C-alpha cells in the first residue's frame, strides 16, 4: 500500500491531476491523449511564460524527431478538449515563437494510497479475443497503452487456451455494417523504429509508405486505406486505438515495428480491431534487408486474407484482387523517393527544390523507377502552379517525367494524376484533364491527391456539387491533411458559400496557424464585407509591409472597403519595387481601384505565359467587375471556360 503524492493544477473549471494523468472539468474526466496531456502539463507548469516550440517539442518528444506539425496538431487537440472559443482562450500562440498559457493556475499537492495488486487484477481479457502467438507478441511494438504491459505477463500462459476456445467464434462473427457489405476502412499506423538510431527511420517510414500502397491496391471497392498525411500524425504518439478509430473513421489499424541488425531485418505486424482493441492477427518476419520490399506485398496479402476470414466471406477479396505495381528493387532509390515526397509535402519553394534533387537521385539509382518520375513531375508541376518558376520552362519537364513514368508503368495512378495537372494548368485542356483524373481514380480509388486535384479541376469549371463531393472523398481518405482541408475551403469560396469557407479555413488555422495556403481566408472575409478582420489576418499571416504580395493584398482590401487613399498608397509602394506594370501582383489592386483595362492586360499576359493564374477566372468572385467586358469573355473562351 505505497503512499503516493500527486500535484494538482487548477485553472478555471479544470483540474490537471499529474498522478492519474487526467484532465477533469469538475468531476468529469476529459479525453486527452498522453502527448496532449504532456503538452498541457508543460504549458501549465510554465503558466504566464512563453514556451518556445523547440523547448516544448524536446520536453514532450525527448528522444524522437518529430515534425512541427505534430506539435501544432497536439496543441489543437488540447484546445479542443478545453473547449476554447474566441471569448475564452487558454493557450495563446506567439507568432513564430511558441505558446503561452494565459490563465491563472493554482498548484496543490495531495497524498493517496493504492493497491498495486488490485491494479493488475483489474485487467481482463474479454471473450472473443484472439491472442497471437507468444513469439509474435514478444517482438511486436509496444501498444503504448497502460494495460498492455501487464496483460503480456499472462498472455503467453492463456494464449493457447484462448485461441482454441474463442478463435472459431471470432472468425464467423461480424458487425451489422460488415454483414451489409459496406466498405471497410483501415489505417496503417507508422511502423516503429526499434533500432534505437533515428537515422534508421527511413526503413520504418518506408515500410509504412509501401504498406499504404500495397493495401490500397488490393481491393479499393471493399477496403479503403487512410492516406499518409493523416497516419503520420500518429508517429511516436500514444493515442488510444479507439480514439484513432473515431478520428480516422476506421474499423482496423495495423501496428508494426522494424529492427535492423547488420544486413538482416525483423518486421513485426499486427492487425487490431479498433472498437475493442481485439488483436486479430500478428506475425513476425525475419529477412535479409534487400528482401524487405517483396516482404511488404506478402504482409499486405496476409492482412487482406485475415480480414476476409474475419468477415466470414471467402469471396470478399478474391474477386477483386489487383496486381500491385512493382516498386523499385533498389532500397537506396526507394529511400531517396521517400525523402523527395517528404519535402514535396512541405509545399514550400525550398521544399520543392530539395524534392526535385531527391527524385533525380532516385532515378539515377534506378532509371526504371516509375514512381520517382511521377514524383519529379509533380514537383515541377507544383513549382509552376505555385508561381515559383516560369511555366514554359517547368511544365515541359513535368510532362516529360510523367510520360516516362507511364512508359514504365501505364497503370501508375500517380503518373496519370501528374498528366492531368499539366493538362489543366498549362494546356487548359479540361477534357484531357478530366479523363486523366478519372483514369487515376479508377486505377487507385484510394489516392487522395487524385480526388483532391480533380475536385479543384471541377470547381474551376463551376461544377461545385461534383467538386465538393470529390473533395469529401479526399477528406475521408486523408482526414488530417491540411492541404486537402484548405482546398475544400477554397472550393466553398469559389461557390460563394463564404460563411462555410471561413469556418473551414479557421479549422485549418486552428490546427496550424502558419499553414500558408490558408491565407485564402482573406478574400473570403472581403466578400463577406469583414474588412477589418481581413486586415488583421494580413497583419497576422503575411510578410512585412514591404513585401509586394502584402502590399497587393492590403491594396485590394482597402480598395474594396472604399478607402481609396490607403489603397493608392499601397499601390504606389508596389510600383517602387515591381518594374513590370503587368505583373500578376497588380491584378487585384487594379480591380479594387477600378483600373479594369490594366487588370485585363495582366490576365492576357498570364494567358500568353501559359500560367495557371487564369484557370480560376470563371469562378473567382474578385473578377466579377470584369465579367461584362468583351475582352474578358474572349479570354474565357480561349481558356476553354466560355459558355
């Protein structure tokens, strides 16, 4: 009966109990993941003091390398648990620096007693649970939930008995939704690196990525797989499985680990049902390192077969098995490809530059690696569409890479998606773009990016019902992706559903206040007539006042607000730094100050440069003052968007 002490931190109607690691509102415990609890604890213990991002990440993830997005999303979950609102803030974001806990905290210490034996005895195994073989469990990754370490103490002794008694019952049982033949959803959680060397993370991350691809291609009509962006949110996380199931909308998760020793690798994987944490299947694989890539397909097939047996339907997956596109035989090339996608996903100018370098290195290692060519095409394509390079230089390179990828593998969904992006944003060929997007989705219905970009393509044509439906499919496949959520908000803006668009933008900014694409909230505020809020957003989100884009945005807001003198002041500042009067930077200020002739000239120049700057002319609300001009209507027809 040991005596234990517990620090209690009280603030407002909340109490943070460090001994029980629980947050309570009054007497009600609130759901909080372990990492979210630790973030809140650090902030509370430093109440009133700015806690830098690096300091906070080192305190919460001391032995792991995690991206800053992990921190911002964890802070978002804490805010959600506290029920923050614009009128009641507990955690303040200090732009570019860190966070500060903003309410008074009262600390106290109490003592209590507890029976350790009773704690162990409170753990139980419910009927219907299939316990994997002891050898597989011993090498499996830690479930990182409080009961599992104790459960393992007697799992080996009970294993054979429980398998014999309960396995037949579990195999034929099914939930009503499963019996109805609905599509199952599964998440491949990031495989755990057990080498102790963070430099070996590429092996575990590579296995996670390939498992997503392998499972996603098995039977996409019956088995949906959550996208990489969302599952990587749970890397080094202790989030309970039932919570993951709710957040991602999945019935099953795969957990696994990788341990490397010289030239050998040991991989463990287990399939778990989220609703009750039932361990359905577990295996251990020992291979030479160069045999790891073929092993991934083997694991994916065994998992699919196990789900098939669990559903009690022997024909469930057999009728729709697909041949998974071969990966590279070079693990070096695959490693470089993964690094390329990592930097590509950052959606920054420097990120695209590094991504292109890694994809080119991957191709040098394996000139027949189709996915590396597709990645290179996407990098050139987005560098152009994000206006960090001239389209006439970048888009032909993007096309060459996409065509090469399809020569190597005509069934590669990523390459068809790359071609669709080029057709839409450079060729203004909407029919080809739609055909390629549809082909990509047919080949891989689980490829969230294809749904995301197709939704955007539909929105540019004014087909908003179809666009929003397609965007929702992307969100279901990758529910925690910031770029997919932001593009959904942009479609709502184009559809002139401004209140819904602003709410969606705000949800993105709550998760990551620094996510650049979400600056589209500013014109949404303008269309709602909320000019002061638009200016506040400029101050909060855009670079210093001497930046041309900041001046242009301010000039647009002031012009739409009717504050002509302020708009002209910002426009004059732009002209001092930009020599080309037909630069795209001037478009919105020209419109807002009634310079329609100059605005038309900017659009005509952009069309001549094959820029994607004109692809939204049909639906962009800011262009409404130009729509009656015959030159504007002629431009619409030339782009293929006329009536």
